C-alpha cells in the first residue's frame, strides 16, 4: 500500500487530475482507507473551491467598476457635448435681446407705409423676430391682431448669418395705427419702445 507521506506530496496533483491512471487509482484507494489523508484531501479541495470563488468575485467586482467608470465617462462626455451644442445654438442661431445702447433706429413714412430701420452697432449679427399682438376676443370669438412685437436679437457672426448682417427694416401700413389702437412694440433687453397712432411719425 502507498505510504501517507507520498500521498500527501502527490495530493495537489491528484486534485488537479495530473497523475497517471494507476497512481490516481492508488491514491484514491489510500484516501478511502486513511482518515488523515481523507481529511487533508477534503481540506485542500475546499480551499481550492473557495479560492476560485474569491477570484471570480474579484473579477466580477473589477468588471463592475470598469463598467461604472465607462458609463460615467460616456454620460459626462455626452452632457458636455450637449451643453456646447446648446451654447452654440444660443449664440449662433437664437441670440440674446439687443440693448438700447447697441441699436440705432429711425422711423420714416414712405407713401402709405410706416417703416422702422434698425442698425446694430456692436459688431454682432442682427436677427429680428416678429410676433402678432392679439386683442380681446370679439363677439365672433376671434381675437383681432392689434399690433406687432418686434424683437431684435444679437448673434455672434456665423455661417447662419453673415457678419455684415447688422441692419433690418420692418414696415406696416399707416392705416393700421388708426384701427383698434394698433401699436408696434420694439422689445429690447432693457425696455420696450412703443409706437402708436400718437407717435409713429415723430
């Protein structure tokens, strides 16, 4: 019969399945008959299983950390890009309201048309938006248009608007000012300038 010290020396190779079939059979027979070697075999087998579990858990934890970091970087990068895109849209396509100090305007009457000419003086591009102003609903349930809101915005020079686009002219018929208290409001960042039938030609 194979001796204990030989079985104990060969135990790791036996557990890993690295021995010949004959040696493997002899050690298996010895373990079945020897209490001390059986306990050693059980202890070594349990240690190897626990080590595998520990290694697997470490790998899983590492992969989770890598995934969290990658996700965080992607979200941060996307947020930064979105913010840059929003700022570019704001400065190049939407703009901000013009201040009175940066806009020169003149009014004139040509035939039956009232005109307001605007010129931006701060070197930025001018974009003017207009919106109708509605009055109270009439008996027919329709809100009449009682004016126009003229909103000059300044933008950084860009391919969307050429850098020399600094002026704009808005026109309305003179008869409009005498109907339903019609008004044109020039809305600037630091206050409104209102043109009505009383002051459109001044």
